[in-house]
C-alpha cells in the first residue's frame, strides 16, 4: 500500500512539473525577448547560486579546457548558466509559436551546403550539439520542405517526455529514441530524410575517443558508422542566439563526405574527429552557448583518471 501511495505521489509531482512547464512555455511565446531573458536569468540564479547545480564542475571544466584562471572561469561560468536558461525559456516557447513566428526568428547561412548534400539522394546525417537554440532547428528545416527524423533521449518524467515529444514533432518532425534500429535508420536515409543526432555528450565505454578541447573524449560512433555504411554526407550545424533579440543565426557548415574516409576503425575515428573539430570551433568562439554542466570527459581511456 505504501509503495502504491508513493507511486501516486510521484505521478502527481510529474503532472505538476509538466503543468508548470506548459504554463511557462505558453507565457514565453507571448513575452518579448527582454522578458524571456530576465526569467531565464532568474532560473539560472536559482540553479547556480542557490542550488549550486554542477557549479564547481563547470568552473573547473572551463579552467581546464579553456585555460582560464579561477576568476575568469567563474565569470564565464556565470554567463554559461545565464545563457543556458535564457535559451531554455525560448526553446520551451516553441510549443506555442506559429510557423510564421518561428520562420521570423531564424535566418540561415550555408543552406546551400545542406541542399547540395541532400541532392545526392541518400539522406543526410545532421550533427549538432547542446549549443544555443538547438530545439528550434528541426521544425524550421521541416518548414523548408526537408523530411527530418531526430534521435532523442527520453525523459524520466513520462509526462514531461510526452509534452516534449508533442513540441518536437510539430511541422512534421519525426522523433525516435536512442534505441532506433539500424534497419529503421537505413530506411529513413533511403527515403531522403535528414537524420538528426546530438554528438557532443559522453558516449561511455561504447564510444570512440577523439580529441575535444585538447583532451580525449568518448564520442558517439553512430554518425561515422552510418555515413560509411550508407554514403550519406555529414552536415554540422548550430543555431546561434540573436542577442539582444532575434533573428537567430543558423550556421550550416559544408558537408563531410564519407568517401573521403576508409571504412575502417581508423576511418570512423577520423570522420568523428572531423565533425568534432567543427563543433569545437563553434564552442570556442562562443563558449557561453555550450552546456558545460555536462560531464563530457567522464569516460576515460584505460589508465587515465575520470573527469570529476
């Protein structure tokens, strides 16, 4: 009986969480850019200065990987939290934006790179990361008449997961979790889909090690493996937030063609390093836009200490 009551309490808390998320999203869609930023910074203050969520880790990561002294790392760390939660508030507003409002918030450079890759007819592997306003990109691309399937990580809160699923699937975006089978991936690419993968988080013991900010980092091998198997080009992109207000800048890099790499372990590592270098260059230029709270270097090669 106690377990049943506990389960009921958890379910109630989940419903409360999604109700507040939906209320925030509805309000954020109506707010101007300045108010969204103010609310985001309030949440950042709570996470950083009150709850201290990953604060020490973030400062140490900035020192270690950007070569900053303690004072500079703390100053940049504060901007990292502010920016992340400002972006989170705007991304939540996606649930209540019209298509025309979404179009007006984004301008793109390099769209011809994606069109050239797509014209090959074997699908395109889109590689991005937890940088800027990533959630706004798939529906915007679908509104440009691309078909897109995005691989997502499911939330523990099923109510929040269902809410985010509805938000993400707007404008024809298809989503699937990381258990997506290779057969389904190949079918989507044969149909000319863009396959969206986030490739900037620790991949654990199943990843491949490449250099990222001067240190080996376990990275998902899926993009390289799929590209070499199918011939689908890899296209990296990020959405830089427009500050103090939109439009935001979607930057699309030239495609990486898999035929330039051998279909071997060394080839997969080289291709993975190529798109990792592109993501790193964007992050170095605007480090406050990346999710430094994540333990990116947690998994270490044999004999090396773990990232704390």
